[in-house]
C-alpha cells in the first residue's frame, strides 16, 4: 500500500470542476484556501496496486481472473503483456468533510468537492510516477478506468475483489457500481517491455462525450 500526503491542489483544475469562469474575487479565494487546508488536514490518501498477466484467447482479453471486454480496452492494451491494476482513495474522512459542509453551506461543499476531485487525480498521477520508479525500463500506457469507452462499470466489484480493496482501503461499490468513498478511482495501466504506440484518450474514448457539461463549455474533464 502506498500512503501519500495531499500536496497543494491544482487551483485551476479545481475551479474548472466548479464551473467557475474568470478570476475569483478575494472572498471566494479565501473560501477555497480554507477548504483546501481542511481537505489536506482531513484526507488520508492511499493507493493499492497489483500486476497481473494479460491473456488473449481469440477476441477475448483478460488479466488474471478479470475479464476485459470491449474493443477500446483491446486497442489500449495492444502490445502489452501485463497490466498494473490500481485503486486510489482520498478516504472516507474526505467524503464526510464534504457531506458535513453540504448540510449548512452548499458553496463550501461545492468547493471541497471540486478540490477533492482535482486532488484524487493528483494522487493517481503521483502513484504512476512511483510505479515507473519501481519498474524501470518498462513502458506504460495511460490510466484506463471502467466507464471509459466501452469498458463496463460493472467490472468495479471484481476489481475491488482482486485488490482486496474493502479490507485494505475501506473501498466498496454500490449496486450502481459507484465507488464509496466517492473520491476514489480504479484504473488499469498496460505494461510492456517494448515501446507502445500512443492511443486515443480523453473525450475520444468517453461514453459521456455527447452530454458532458465540460465539453459544452469548450473544456474537458
């Protein structure tokens, strides 16, 4: 298990998650500053991971006991012989902080939520750097999560089971395949001993691209 501190959060990204346009005024900046300090004090970011061999049987792709259906993940893992399966969370304490704020102050809750969304992405990015240090000479794809492209969200329970995530992180999944704590991520990264072609990522592979509020505003998530 990898335990990380929550470093200063990318303010531009957090404001974008809030849908905030332009430069924030002093009062709002002070609010966000206060929320960031509270989140840094409260969150307990942790990451778990496991390397699994890839198996190909005709058009079927799997990693250990994890089936990987869909054409998008097959393209993403082309040339890879194994994957790194990971789960990351800011902890239930972070969720509770956001929830408590929402009872009496929705603006503060929104700021905390956006900061946490930006924060968990930073934790995942730092974890990737750690993985690369642990596996020198290995080529990595970018992170691919259930829900990207045609990789189904229904894989979430199996991923948590393979990582023993409930015991190790307190990470569970709802009947709708939503992770709890909410500020959590599961993902897989393709690994290869040979250089990999760069594949499509972001909006090109997202099933929400036609209804995404970020894209309607000219941005991306």
